[in-house]
């Protein structure tokens, strides 16, 4: 039997790829053998406004199979939203799962390539389940960012986690359960 493909986009920072390996391992463990979590290392092109991530996300989604499940953490989650709201995706997406997602605001030049367009919510793929997860004690992305998404996206499911910090204690049973519910 063919395994369900999941594309996991890491969070940012100098050690984002290494730091998120524990999240990926937890997700794979909680999902079991019927799923295959693909975890590419994202570029760090300081000269690109989006650090080169949108191009890499485009390539990864293009190479993915139909019915792919997308998971993103932190910067990776916000970049998945940006990509999905600004591009036509020619793959069937089974679900989108976003963890500790920053809502970029402000006029700093370095944020220009990260911010969502004002109509982003209207441009997300139709009828694709969309889940947000955010810990109330996130020490990196303020919990209030989740409220920004709640105000913009009415059709998403929002999971407020009481504790676990930015990495959700590197334990993702809620996300695995929600992913499994797509086929149930």
C-alpha cells in the first residue's frame, strides 16, 4: 500500500532545520507507517527577500505526489501560507497544518518578502482543511499572532495549546490525530 506523503517545511533561524528534526520525528512516530514525512532543508539566501524559500517550496510541491499534506513550522508555516495564497498549485492538497505561525507586520525592509497580501485569506486553496496550532506560552511567536489569523480566516480550525512553547515540546500528537482524521 502506498504511503501518504507529507511535506514538512522547517522553521527559520540559524539552526531551524536541526531544531525541527525533533518535530518531524515526533510527527512520523505519531502517524505511523502509513505516512512518509519528507523534510527538505530550506535555503538561507540572505540576498533574497524571502530567503529563497518560495522557490524551494514551489519545487518541493511540484515534485510531490497528488493528495500531499503540507505541514509548516514558524517561518515555514508563514511561507507556506504566502506561497499558497500567491500561486496556482497544480497538485491536490489533502490538508494544511501550520504550527506557531508568525503574522508578519511592520515596515522593516527585511519583513517585506515575508508579509502576506491583505487578501491572502481569499486566495488560499478552496475546500482544503486548514489547521493552526499555537502554544499559549510560545516564547518566539506571540500567542496574539493566532488571533490575527482568526480574524482573517473564518474556515480554518484553530488549536490553542496550553503549554509547550514554540516547539510544542517537540511532541505533535494533536497534529497527527488531525492528519489521520482527513482519511477517516
